[in-house]
């Protein structure tokens, strides 16, 4: 493989050196995957999944047995009262927006617990002008608790949520395009406890993108009222073609469903168009696929450390999502790294990624993603906002072997004069 992909002996030697010290990390990841696979398998068996669940519906989508049973499986996996799994969600941002609009009304205040949310959500809350229809346009206030030394500020959060107008708190598990560490489930639990103490009636919503099945518990197991995530990230296992999920308190799930469709229709409509099998099979594969992505991230961190680059998390750190930050220090290095990742893709490997003005972002973004599912972050991809400190965000890898090859090609590009 390395001869076919033209990997130099220098990079191959670095790869061998990197892998020698990763046994403990890989073993930890495998143990979590085994535990989560058992949980998924038990949920499938409890709900008596059968081939009839894979038949899709058209039109209105009434009485879709497979769709409704999958909702129950997600609810069990996340330890919640209810769940909504739908291909009608166009992305994670859409699902989070539905959850927020379902939980808030005019006069309420939303608090973001860990600084600004992901770039594409700034338009949703009204912190940036992305067009009509934000929460601010509908009279919902917004506040954010800034980070202290790149970490959550529990004292600041306590003060921010004490206002009785605060009806919802958003916690973003992943770092997004920030430089802070992603949050562990335990850290999210501690933030939930702060909110509960100072505003027991506020709904706690967690943006869970990139975090599902990385640990043995999810945020709803430690106090969150609702979790939201994209199916073309972790829980879709690389097979789900589109969609997102919402799991949590029944009233909050119902509120989100009314926003996804409309009041009076809610979750009752939404045909699956023959995609149920992919959603089920993707979920079944998800713990293993997430483990492959995590191993790829750990290997990438070690390779980049050997090349002298700063990484976060470090290669020996315990992981809380699948994202790997690599601080490359310059625009050209970012472009070369992304070119290498793209050249290691099974799809569009001949394409050279260039920065462009992606919708929802405040600066040009470069994205390497040669994926079977467009934009699927569980498949090997790398992206970066073209701004200081020129940090690239690597994620995904359907198999460790293919992810490893992509990382080696990125290293080749960085070493090329």
C-alpha cells in the first residue's frame, strides 16, 4: 500500500516509531468500543429489531414502524424519555436550532455555557447577522459565559443562569473551531450540577456532535435534559446518508419535533424513503467506527508531534471526541496538510482543496473531505478556518488502516520542500 501511495521511507519510519508507543491508547479505545457495542446490541434485541423495520415509507410517512422503533432505541442508549431520529434534519446545526426553538419563547434567555457556540450557530442565536429567523428576531435573549484560561467558568455560569428569565443553557461538548479542550462527560455533569443548583427549571441542552460513543456514558446520563447530534458524524457509523437525532426529556423532544415540521404535525410525518436499514446498520457499526476514528486521531497526533508540531489533545491524552487539533502555524502548511489528507481519500483523491467562503462562517475555510457521504465527518477529513493561529482540525476515519494512510500522505506534503 505504501509503495502504491508513494510513502517515503522517512515517513514510513516515523509511522513505525509512532505506533510503537500507542498500544495503551489503542487498548483503552477498544475496551470502550466493546462496552458500547454491547449496549447497542442489547438495545436492538430489547426492541426486537426485524427485517420489517428496514422497509421505508413515502409521502407523509405515517406509521413507519422502523422509524418509530429507532427513536426508542436511541432513547434507551442515551438513557432518556424520548428521541427523534430523522433524515429531514439537514445537519447538526438544523437539529440544534429545532431543539432551541422548541425550548424557548419570546422573552426567554439562552445562555451558552462555554463561550461562543460553533460558527454556524451564531446566526441561529442572533449573535451574527446570517439572515432573518434567528432566536433574537423572535425575542429570545442570548448570553454567553466566557472561558477562563481556555476552560469552563463554573462561577461565571452560576451567575449567568441565576436570572429567572434564563430558560435554556447550551453546552457544546466539542471544541468546534476554538482552541479549548473538548469536554468530558464528567465535566459536562459538573456544569449541569451548577445549572441545577442555581436555576433548577432551566433546560440543559448539549451539542453532542463528534462525542457519541467516545466514552461509555453520554451527557444525558449525567444531568443533561437533551442531547443533539448529526447522523453523518459518530452515530451514523459512516452509513447514514443524512439526518440527525435529538434525545432527552419528552416535552423538549416534542417541542423540537413541532419546529422540525409544524404544530399539530410534529413527529407523525416524515417518510424514510428506504433509508431505515442504513440508519440501523450505521448505529450498529457506530461504536466500532468511532474507535477507528479515535485511533486515527491518536496516530495523527503522534506523527505530528514527532514532526515538531503542537497538538491538542496530545497523543497520550484520554479522548472526549474524535477531533484532533494540529497547530501548523501558517496558511501554506494548512493547505499542504489538507492536500495530503485529500490525496488519501477514496473519493475525489485527485482534487486539491482550496479555501472558500462556506455558508455560516466568518472567514474562508479549507476542507479536505473525499467521502462517500458528502460532508461526513466520521470519514477522514480535515478542515481549518484560514485565520490565526492556523490550526487544522482532523477527524474521522472509517478504518484505521485508511486513516493511517491519509495521515502519512499529509506528513509527506508537510515535509515536501
